[in-house]
C-alpha cells in the first residue's frame, strides 16, 4: 500500500536542507507520496528509510534499460503526466525494422544504412538508435544467423518472434548485449520468461486490450521478470493512442504498478507520410520504443526533428564547451574572433568563417549558453569575462598579433576590452552573414599590440 506524505516524512532526515530541490522535508515527502519526485533526490536519507519506504521510493513508471554498451537505451522512470510539469528525461527511442529473410550481404547493408540515420545538429548527434529484427522466415537458424550479423553494442536490438526456440537461438548469438525480447503472450509467456531471466534481458508483454495485458503482466512479474515493456496489440491508431494514454494514467494517476512500465509501438507501412504521422502521435503520447520501416535519412529526418524539439529543455540552452576552436588550417597570423557559447551562435559563426576560406581562431566565452545580446545584457559577455577567457585558454601563445574581433552588436565594449586585455579590438559585423566579406577585407596579418 502506498504511504502517505506524513508517513514518508517520519522516515526522512528532517533537516530541511533543500538539497532535494524542495524547501522542506515535508514538502519533499508530499511530492514523493504524489509520485512527483524520487527518493534518490534526498542525499541524506538512510538505508533503513530506503528499505522501509519500499515502493514509495520508486518511480511509478519503471526504468528499463535495453542494451549493454555506452549507447544503451533507457526508458521510463517518469513521474509526471505532461511535459510542462517536469522535463522528460527519457525520450522515446526509434528502431529500424529488418526482416531475417534478407541475405547476409543485404543484412550488412541494412546495418550500414542504420549508421547513416543520424544527424548532427548544433554539436549533438541524433538519430535512430536501435534495430528490430523480425523472424519473418519462421526459421530459428536463419533468425539466429541474422541476429549474429546485426549484433552490435552500438545499436541495441529488438528480437521479434513468438517462437521460444527461435528466440533462444538468436539470444545465443546476441544475448550478451541485452536485446529486448518481443514478446511474451498467453501461449508462450512461461518459456519467454525463462529466456528473459537466463539472459538478463527486458521482455515485452503483449495481450489484446488492457485488461488481458494487466493479467498477463502479473503472471510475468510472478515468474520473476522485472524489466517489462507493454504492448496492448491495438488494431489501429485510435486504439493505440487510447491505450497509451490509459496506461500512463493508470501508472501516474492511479499508482497502478501493473501498468507502471514503458510501452512499445509499431509504425510500419509503405506510406512514409502516414508512418511519420503515426510516429509523431506516439512521440507525443507516450511510447517508449517506436519501431519504424525506414532506412533512408529523408524518411527519418522529420520525426527525429520532432522528437528533438519536444525533448529539448527550453530552460536549458544547448551549449558548446567554452574554449578556443581553430576553424580551418590556422597559423600564428590567423584572425581571432570571440563569441558566446550558445550552440546556434557558435555553429553559425563557425560556418561563416569556413565559408570565407580564411582560417581563424574562435574564442568561445562561457555565457551559460546565451546569445551575444542576451549575454551582454546579463553582463556575462563583457570586457572582464572576454579578457579572462582569452588569458585562460592561452590565445596569446597561438598568434603573433594582438588583435581580437568582437561582434558588431557589442561594439560598446571595445574600449573596455582594450583596456582590460591589452589587445587591439576590431569591431566585426553585426550579423554572422557579414563575416566572410569582413575577413576577406581584414585577412591574416600580424598586428602590433596597441
């Protein structure tokens, strides 16, 4: 039975230290009782309290990990119904479906295509993270052979078959990387549970409708399988979205542990536009794994972009590491430019420097990921911070001259920066688009200290 806020409070340190993000231990206890936070947020809680709290300390949707490498996929561990309540930490993952009827050469080609389903945006790489192998042949040997070819710790795998013999054959080839087993149903759940425990793999439980699904989940839990993913086997998008919402409400609003697991959704089909529309719906509500029939970048780009937009925290700007970035084949006569560590600013400026064909050093100042004007207005991009960054990163030892180019929008700081740094300050263009023409005019040249 779930504990009340007061019952949880009695087990907390009662120091009101605020380390958990709440002003008092009582406020933290009430949030924990309401499944709005996790016990792990309290750094001072005792082991005895952790044991006593039991389920009250675990999130309403269990954290399930697929894969064993650095690129393992983590699903679940969520405590809120809607994104605006708290930033989601575990975005849905995409999987590319592959049939085991393909030849070894074609399977290898699919694997290479998977590697191309990724995109670099402002310094971060996003793409399709998993591969879903379906036993379309019905042949355990062929299924196992395909699993061996596709097995790669860089890309966690989903093994799709209802045949326990075929599943075991594939797990012998790929089980060490903890693939997701799909799936346990009413006809095979006992054998699938044995395989999930033997290879320490997460297991999909599927049944038609939420009532049947819940009953089967309890059987699987009773068999000792803890890492579960749910599939209610919907017949259409309407049923799928209805079940996704109901599962989430049961877990988060009703604290029903039977449904407290991530879900999986399938968006296959020849119509790429409809597939993207279905995937978009599942990104919003609320699939943990989304299986796609895609193998070309253009097919996946739109949904990858949508997921990025939804799961990027608007309160936390995407930042670059503050340091010196050489752009092109720089020399000790190359120009020196300075800007903020907002990723979009960095990539825009760096791209224009590359377009100019004039190598240059780009000094990135830590402004907490804000743009030039925002950082200047907040007094984070000023003569002191710029001069400190230039000295800290050692630009003096990289060039013979002592000239630095600042963005045109902050021309007002030029005098202060010259005084603070001892360098001559040149005011560059206000817009990044003007950088190529400006650099071609200035060019690489050695200037004496002012």
